[in-house]
């Protein structure tokens, strides 16, 4: 966002430079978490701007990239500029919603800087909304349901259920140990596809290829691709392109893991 702050424009009460420093730090902290946990560019920009102006700034000039935020806070011709990196973490819509709610409280004057800092600290330290085992069961059932939609039989359903559940467990363990995200995708795709192939054959499935294809659906990069489309629609072409390329790379990593399974098992028709 940008605007020209002119002399005849009404200003908010003057702020000390230290106050401006705190405002930009808090605003960028919120923006960093939004970017890390899957928010699109427009939401990050709007929320950071809402927080900064709600805390007393006349305006904020904001530049959002896929892994960093640059912002300048402006108040009565005083300004502070800061850059904050936002390394990829994953997807957590609960945190995005919580930060968005806090930003509206600030806009309404119901939250000051001290309260915002406590709220952001609590959000940053927030655990997962669901137990990991509940997530595992939910993902396994979802992939198994897709195998049924794809025309699989009962044996395919059970094979997909077991393979997707095991693959989700492997993914959770590798993620917890901070392995490279693309390496995790390749390994998990190979584990899911290989186990689905073995289980489907042992259970007598007539649609082994369907079990393999459905078992890796947990890896589909839905959020990056959706955000890429939203960024293109909202005019953030550069960020949209980067997100789309990242989604494509994840898809290629899935294909690489499945190619290894196909080569080892000889299954065709995926």
C-alpha cells in the first residue's frame, strides 16, 4: 500500500520514534505469522496496515514478498522502516483467523500495544488445534474416501487408508525434525505409493493404481496454488508466479516419489 501524505492531510497525535519503532515491530510480527502460516498477499498487507494505523500511524507503506515483509510507518512526517523475514512454516488457518480478529479489535480501539504484544505472543506459542493422531486418522479417511470416488473397491479403500495413515505419520515425524520440505514430499510420496501398492495386492484389489494415486493426495499443494490464484486476481503477479512455481515444484516432487514406486512395482495406469 502507498499514499502521498500531504501537509493539509489531518494527522493523528504525534508519536515518539520509539513508539513508531514498537508499532512497526508489532505490525511486522503479525504480518510475519500470517505469511508463514498460509495467508495470501492481500490479507497480509491489509492486516499489517490495519494494525499500524489502528495503533496511531497516519499511514503504512508495505511491500510483501513470499518470504519477507518491508514496511514504513508514517506519523506526522516521522517514519521508521523495517524488514522482517518470514520463512515457510506451513498452513494454520486458526492462527490466521486469530491475528485477523485482533487486528479488528485494534481498529476499533479495543486493544493497545501492550495487549497486542501479549496476544501475538499467545498466538505464536499456540499449539496445533487438533491432536496429531486425530489429524492422521482424518487424513487417512479422506484419502480412502477419494479412492472410493475414483472407482476403487473395498480392498482399495483399506489399502489407501493404511498407506495414507502411515505416510501422514512419516510426514509428521520428518517435519518435526526440520528436514527439507521437498525431500519430505518425495519420501512421503514414495512411502504412500509403495505401501498402497503392497497392501492393495495383498488384499486382492483390482484397482491397485487407484490406491497408489489416492494415497498421495495428502501432499497436494492446495493452499499455495489457491494463494497463487488469489494473488494473480488481486494484482500481485510476482507473488502469484512464485507461489504457482512452488506449487508446481511440490507436484513434481510428488511425481518423483511415485515414479520411484512405479519403477519398483511395475504398476501402470496412474
